């Protein structure tokens, strides 16, 4: 049993790919956050919906999580960079599980199309006040440099 969990939401598949690579490197468990109502696949439609939801601090319903977060000491949280922050399904996960994130090491990661990390690390620190937030990793596009991921994980000491 691993004491590390990779939690992620992925719209296009890039964040899922990144999460799977991290999980494989760490022999960690993985949990995908799935919204009850899927986001549209059309680019402009999802951009408009995400922009609106983020501006409203909207927390969409997500499918039930069938995992005991208390057994993990380190939780990686991954999201696409949507308008410089986490996707709303990740906001829902964090808000629903704040008690379970207390005294954990939280490690943010994201995939992006050019916006880098935006303010994702700061937002996660603000939302996970009683956790230690470690240095994260932002990956551009769908190509993931395994050596860069390994170097990042090595620096974390996980």
C-alpha cells in the first residue's frame, strides 16, 4: 500500500497522462475526479463554461470518491490550467475534503497550453491552509518529458 495518492481532473487527457506517469514513478495510487455532468468537448464551449464557472467560484457536482484519504500522507493534486487556476471539479474535491487534507503534504501539478502554473500553487495554498504545499510541476501540452518529471520528483524527495 502506498501512502501517496495522485488526484486529478483531466478534460483533454493531458492531465490524466501526467497523473499516470507520476503514479507510475512513485508506485502511487490514482484517483480521477469526474464531474457528474461532463464538460463540452468543443474548445470554445468549454472555455466559455470554465470562464463563467471560475468567475462564480462554482463547484460542480462530482462522482462519489471511493477512497479513504486518511491513509495518505502525500497527495498530488493535478488539474489543467483553466483561466490561471484549477478546474472547478478540483475546487469541488478540495472543498469537500478539506478536513482530510489537513496535515498532509500537497503537491500541485498542472498541464497547460501556454499559461504555465498561473496562480494554481497560490490557490491550492489558500484552499489547503492546514497542509504543507510542496513545489509543483507545470507541463506544457501533451508531451511529457519523463526525465524532467523524475528530476522534479527527486527534488521533492518523495
